[in-house]
């Protein structure tokens, strides 16, 4: 049986550090502030915002929120971003994705103060990741890196194959894991829909990360026995979660993330770590 790499223990370890950091700032009279912007009335997005705001309050982080109707204009969205840019009580912020048709998420993101970008997806922060500079790190890649480290998966000098090149996961994760530093320093290959016979790459890999959002695309015959497998991509059919990694992979993998409770909890934890670090940087403590 493989080692099941549950994200819960990893997330709790990260959040314990967040609680400590938040309390240290609070002792000096500085409360960490998170701003959230929601446009439209998508039920899933509303649920995500409720969860993030509730978790912020639990951690001692002040939560500010702007809700815009589905009929909001691009200027109204930009104005909300600029309002948080100018608010000294807001250390970090996010625009919940996706936004309604007619609104441009990327344009709104570009208006954001990069140092307040809690998702780590601003073009400036993606550049920081590429250059190995300090700044907000994209949450899901950071969470996957933390999972691999927590469960002792050898990465340095090993073959890592990432299935998918999306801007929120595949591309930044490849940058992170190829950097020369502890827990990384791997030989990273990124494969995608234009790569002929991508399974030749995954079958030789020591670590495979599936991040394409195609249910069951990675099967047992695509994985080298004993490899570590991380399911980063999912798709929903109604309320049912369908992961990229087929259940058969558990029969051959040495380490594997569970279908539920794998990468998700660590993604959320890294968001709050980014928020804390943003506040620490603004207070000269990081």
C-alpha cells in the first residue's frame, strides 16, 4: 500500500505557524488584514469566499469584503481593487475567480498591488517565482511542494513530470521544483496536450503531478512502480469531484494524494501564509 499524502496535517502545520505570526503582530498592535472581492452570485464562489473569511477570523485575521453584482462594470471591479490597494488595514487581497462574463479577471489582477496579491498570480509575482525572489508564491504549487517535503518524498536530483502547464499550477510548480534549494533542485519535465505519447515521460518519473482537469487521465499503466503521485487537477460534475488520478494508480504508487483532502487544504493554508508574510513585510519583520 502506498503512503497516503493527506493534505490536512500539512495544512495544520502551516496554519499553526500562521497563528503564531498573527499573534506576534497583534501583540505589537498590528492586526493582519485580508480583503476579498466577489463579483456575481455563483454559488461555488460564494461558498469559497465564506470559507476564506471564516478561516481568516478563526486565525485572528481581519476580513474585509466587497461584493459586486453580476452586472458590475470592469471599472467597478477595478475600483474595488484600488480601494484595497489604498487601504492600510488590508495587507493582502484576492479577486475570486471566475468573474462573470464581460469582466476581465486578468486586467483586474494587473491593477492589484503585487505585494498584496495573496494568490501569488500577479505577473510581477510570477516573475519573482521565475527569478527565485521573495514574494507571494502561487498557493497550489506551494502546497504541493509542502506535501512532498512533509512526507519525505525525494525530489532533489530526481525526475519530476508535471502533466499540465496551466498558469496557476503547472508552470509555477515547474519553476519552484527546478530551483536550487532544499526540497527542490529536480529535473522537471512539463508535458501537455501537444506532447506525443506523454506517458513515456510519466512512466520514467520519480514524481508525477497531474494538473490538467481531465478525470482519470493518469492511470496505473502510466506510472512507474514506487513513484510519488500528486493529484492537482480536478473537475466537478454537479457536486461530485472527479480527480485527474484514476483509483488504479494506488496499486502501483509509493506515495499518493487522496481523492479528497489532498492538495485542497494546503492551497488554502498557503493563502493565509501569504497574507501573514505580506503583513510581516509591511512591518519589516520578514
